[in-house]
C-alpha cells in the first residue's frame, strides 16, 4: 500500500476568530490505492482500488419517494471498508471552542452625562477696610467774605465732587444694579439750628453716576458701555437697571452742584448711598 505524505511535510495552521462567529473545522478525508483479493469459493480474483473521498455526506438510498428516507453515508462506509482491507487511509480534523458568552456587539455607544453647578455671585472690590468707603468732602466752601453781595452770602463757592473707581466688579448671572440714597434730599445738615427758609437751606442735593461695561439682561453679545444715573432731583433718590452677566471696572461719580439760590446753614452734612449688585 502507498504511504501517504512519504517524504513530505504537513504544516498545521491554527486559526481563531474572536468575532464575528466563524464555522468550526469538521473534516473527514479518505484515500486509498492498491489491490483487493477476493475469494469466492474456488474462484480467486483481484480488483484494483483507487479512490479519494472528502467529507462524505449521508444519501437517501430508498428508491421509493413515498416512503421515509433511508440515509446511509455510503462514502464513509467505503472509506472505512478500505481501511479495514488495509488499502486505504483516513484523515480527520475536528476543532471546537465555546461561543461568545453574549451576542457580540461590533459597535458600542456609551453616553456619559456630565453635570456640575456654579453658584451665583456678585463682586465689588471696595478696598481693604471701612475707611475706603468713607468719602469726606472736607470743608464745603461758602461765600464768607464781608464784601459779598447779600444775595450771594453763604452760598456754595462751587460744586462738590467725588470720584470712585474699582477694577473688579460684576455678577455671573442676570442681575440688578441699584443705586439708592438714604435721603432724596441729598446731604442733610445734622446740626440743629433755626433759619430763614426763604434765604437758607440745610441740605445739599447730589447726583450719582455709575458706569461699567456689560450687556442688557438675557442678551448674549459683546459688552458695551453701561450706566445708571440718579440725579440730584430724583424724587425717590434711587434707580435700577437689569443686566446680563458682566465683569469690568466700575466708576462711581458723586456730584453736588453748587447751591446758589440760598445760603447754607452751617453744620455737618451727611448722607449715604448704597450700590447693590444682586443676581436675579
């Protein structure tokens, strides 16, 4: 009998695929060559054998189609018979591995929801201590010369002004900027004295102007000059404006126009103005 693979090299390639699922190896091959001697009583004869059978499959040998099939793997039977007669050989290759634990997913989308919060805040740098916000005009000059006309005596020499600037102010959300005087009359004389109210007054009206760079409420745009003015004659002594988030320098100017219609009663004139930045 001929030896299969005599003087040859058989290389076995192992292949595995993780995904997607692939067919597993299940191969059966038969080959044979030689002579079969058959003895039937007194008759002896020889029959040549030469065959190759690859992956034999069962076939229905029942000739009657109306009857249940009779499946017989004829090729396998012939191959095995050749092996039994020592004129054939057989090669089998069977491979198996467990399948995926779950259905494979070539594409996976994972959505991450990120969240966080920023607290509403308003800032205004007003110096390092309380003295920074104590604005003192000093002596508010009046006409005290004895050579002044009686209609000018004791009137203010000129306006009183104060200028404040901070480089850090603003809010990080829609907000309201508010200016409020404690007294719509302005600076009020705290010393008691009687006076002719046709010729004198004991208050000094003043105006307040705040200016910064910002945007209107709910507007998304480049910042532009913004301002809030409370005049010296505003009846309620306050004003407000709504803004979107802003941050910039801010200037606050106080101007007390010279009182020239009447003289000023001597004494200490005081007043407070409150600037409020409030997130909405």
